[in-house]
């Protein structure tokens, strides 16, 4: 028959081993998710022609690879706030959160005016060429 101290020690070791296995499993899952995120960011960077989007993705990738924010600031010449915002956008929206939001300026000319301007420019070109004998 085992003494109570030996039983407690054995139980403690068994619980500790179980927690250790669970901790290793959680760590492996987290590492896998991190590697998956890094791979997605790398694919995004390979497909994006705009350097601004690539810089955002690279900043987030460097964070996930364990670089310090101060190091990323120096490497990419960006602010700590930008790095934080880009990382948060990626975590909330995925790679879509890293795309540029700028859609361009809305035209101030209405369609009729645009069409008329085109017609005038086209007529000027033909008349100009005809009038000079070219």
C-alpha cells in the first residue's frame, strides 16, 4: 500500500504530465496558425504590385516572426502606430484589411459635358489636320 504522500506525488506528476501534453498541443496549434498567417502574407506580397500594400504585409509578417516594433520601424521607416493599425486590420479582416482604401477621386464632370468635350477635341484634331494640308 502506498502512503498518502506518494499517492499525492504520483497524482501531481500525472497531472503535470497531462498539462504539459496539453500545453505542447496548444503551442503546436498556435505555431501552425502563425506559420499559416505568415504564408498567407507572403502570398499576398507576391501578388500585389503596389509597394504600399507590400510594406503593410511585410510589417505584419515581421511582427509574427518575432521582430520588435522598434526594429520594424527602422527597417521599413514606418511609425509604431502604423504597424499596430496594420496588424489589427490583418487580424480583423485578413489580407483584405491590408489593401489600400483609396478609390480615386470622383469625377466632377457630368457625362454629357464629358461627351461634348470629347466631340470638340475630336473635331478640332480632324479640322486642324485638314486645315494645314497634312
